[in-house]
């Protein structure tokens, strides 16, 4: 399961999982064309892809995801909570500070918590357990000035703390880990001025912005047996910007 799999990091994770041998159930909220394209690329690898429209901020939609996973795949052994609210580009950028906070709390924090609980219950139905990956932010551990960073740090810090506690609750059968992307070439990067992007890149030890494929590579590692002794951890995929 990859939530928010129609574009950006979710798209890269869904395709990477298929290339690694997984069948994939991916969600989309508004971008059906993008989700359909991802599904086509997954099927081209010989793996199965199923699409479900869902707003991760809605508990009923999460319940429907669980039932779909149960009926179409018989269960789930890897669940990536990638879906998040966009308050930096498009209509979300015009929201008030309070509206942004409420949206991020509803989707990124509450949605991640509810989906993680749902994933755990589904995985506990099978004998093999599973892996849950949640999405935080590298600056949640260090802070960053600005209104939007304040909001992201609060919400993504909550995701990180929740995930560590969940890892303790679900061990040893289910591993729970976190990804902490830094400056990644997604929608925000696409609309950012070139001078701003160059300034950011100069401050990153590896000298460039990350790509969705960089984050996906870390996700596939955490989902794989190669990470079978890794739980309760956050991998910061950020070129060394926050250490």
C-alpha cells in the first residue's frame, strides 16, 4: 500500500516497490490521470497494481482502504503512509495560517495515525507481520524559521514521535520506520525560483536537491528483508543538510 501514489515521492515508491517484486495498491485523491499512469508502469513490470480513491484525512476512506486490501490482495505486508496535504503550492498556499494547521493536522498527523493503526490491525491478521513507513521531515528534529516550517515541524514531529512509540507497541512482528526527506524535487521545487534552488543546493553537503527516486530507494530498503533488524528509526534523505 502506498498512499498518495499518483505523483512525486509516492509515485517513485510505488514504482520502486513493483520493480523490487511487489504488487501495489496505491491511493489517489484528485489526480486520477497520474495514478493511472503509475499503475500502467507497475503493470509493465509484470506486477499487479490496483487503484483506490481516498482522502487520508477521512476515517471512512481509511476503513475502505483496509477492506479493499483485504478483498483484493488478502492482506498487506508493507504500508507506506506517504499522502500529505500540500500547503505550499496550488490552492493550499492561499489558506490562512490556521486553515493550513487544521489541514495538516487532519491529513498528515491524524491521517497517518489512523492509517498506521489500520495497517497494523490488517497485518496482525496474517502470520508474517509487516512493515509500516511513515513520512516525517528532516527539519522536524532541528527546526526552521518561518510560518510554514513551524507548521510542518509541529505536525511532522508528531508523526516521528508517534511512529517511535508505535514501533515499540508492534514489535517484534511489525516494524515501523520513518523517512525524513529534506529538499526534494517535487511540486514545491518545480515552482521555486532558480536562484532560490541554487542557494539551497550550495548549503547541502552533497551539492544538490534530492529526487523522489532518492527517497524511494530508502523506502524500498526499509520495506525489504535487508532492514529486518531496523525499527523505530528515521532515515533522513537530505544530502547531509541535517545530520
